[in-house]
């Protein structure tokens, strides 16, 4: 799971706002409702706070119902049958329906206080919803039952980080990294979290070491490269900062943060050049282009966060998911676009707009075999929908399938003639 929700919550955006670079954005922690004003916004905020208080009380009741002296109740929980409510919560999580997962996991804890798998699931969802205090409660309770499962709790470190408890975050990441059975992706995330927590604690040397370890595990980790650029820039190692930012952009040209750091690095290099230097014009143009790209992509990032916030509370909003899939495809984020398209294909099958989004994203993001299979199914399932058949006909035309183009185009024309 990406650490985007905690990556740039303070340092990056405060740097943007103080650098003179204008951007239509806001810090990741600020919820959309917090930007509104007036009585309605105040009522929404109070309602959200009341709901959170009730849910946190339910989580704490689960812990109180099973005091430490009675922890033996869950001995051998790994071999116990999974409650139906937990299985339903897990299915909701796989659909990316975080609101339903949260509700079902709480219901499971209501019937089976401190059920370890439910605590683990709830902690992960709480972190994704930025409910860091709840994540800490859930994961700490989980570890009280299963200290040997520390390898599965890297998100507890993320939650400590999100609360500004950097010393606890660093200690927990170290515990995760020392745990047996740690997967490579979890190790990468824990090392990266360790780097961020060290950075926030002002320990640049430890942050640099942890980033180096992260990149040793995953040389193409864009977030780690971007943070290496940040560290090098702050330590005035401009050549290293530029190299790291350019490497990140070669891998993910749709990310705004490396463009921002490249623009700042190039501006510093430009300031150090003599006025008569021949390289000034080219360097100035490159810095301006980097700033332009950053400005555009920062707006896209803001829109992306807004859509993700909507989907966190309403995973079945196919219009929001379609918009997010197309937005990521527009900026060249094939992985992000395909992930949203896959979720659409599972959750909005039969919805015309969603189905057309899936076809469009698969084609644009380089998955022609799956796109062709989807087009074939759409031709069959939407045989009486001229708009869908037109889209399928255009798809066949772009692929050079003249027979398919003529067949679907003729059917669409026939349907219009019958109106």
C-alpha cells in the first residue's frame, strides 16, 4: 500500500506554499468538509465527530470486554474458523469498500471481542481512512494477542507517524524489520516508513541510510527516489538531488513532487551560474518547464485526492471511479488507471458509462487482449444500445478490424433507424 497519505502531509506542502509556486491544492490531512464554512458545514463536522466517538467507543469496548488476564481465549486463533461477518468484511475490503469493511469489522468485534483478524483488518482500514488513533488501538490490541505477527503490522508504524509519534514509529518499524517471515514488499514499506520518521525527527543521516536500504530492495521505488531528492536538496547536494528527481520522473512522469524538486534544484543551479554563462538560457527554460508541469500535475493530484476521498466513503460510486480511472489514464499513470478499471469491472458491470470507461482505459493503457475481450462482451450485452455499439465500432477501427467495425457500426445504424 502506498504511503501517499502521509508522505507529503507537512514538509512538501509547506515547502510549496513558501516557495512562490502557486498550486490549487491543500494538505492531505485536511478533509473536504473542513474547507467549507457556515452552519451546514459545522453540523456535518459535528455529526462526523459524533460518529467517530461512537465507533471508537465500540472499538474500546471490544478491548475492555477481554482484559489482559483473559487473553488465553484467543490462543490458537490462527486455526479457528473465521466468523461470517469477518469473511464479509474481507470481501468488502477486496472490493475497496472501506466504509463497509469498517462497519462489518466493528460488528464482528461486537460479537467476538478482540477477534485478532478483525483487529488487524480494522487497523489497516483505519489507516487508509486516516483514522490513525483508531489504527493504533486496533493494532496494539492485535499485537497483544499475536506478538509473533509483528511482520503484519507495518501500518501501526504508519499510524504512529501520522500522529507525529516519530520515536514510536521508528521503534515499531525496527520491530517489523526484525520479525520473521517478513515479505519483501512489507520490508520495503517499513524501511521507507523508517526513513520518513527519521526525517521528521530531524535525523537526516538515519533517513538517508533507510532510504538507501529501501532503494537496495526496490531500485525503482519512485517515492523513495523522490525523498532522496528532497534530502539531497536540503543538504545542498544539488547534483544528487537532480539525479534522483530525474530518475523518479523517468519512472513516473505523472507524479508532481519530483517535478517540483527538479524545478527548485534547477533554479538553485541557475542562480549559481554567471550571468554570461551560455548554459543559462537552456537551464532557465528547463526550470520553467518543470514548474509548469508541476503546476498542472498538482491540480490533477488535488482532483485525484478528492475522488479518492469520495470513494473511501462510497466505494460503489461508479461515476467517481470512472472519473478517477480516466484521470489517471490522461496523465499516463497506467497502473493507477488499470487498478480503477479492474474495480469498475467487478462492481459496476452492466452500467453503460462504467463499461465504456473500462474499455477506454484498457485500450489506452496497453492491455489490448483484455480490451478486445471486453469489446466482444459489450457487443453481446449491449446489442440494443447504439451508443455502446458506436464505441465498440470505433475501437475495432483503431485496431484495424474492419469486419468488426462494419458489423457493429451497421447494427448501431439499424437501431437509430428504428427510433
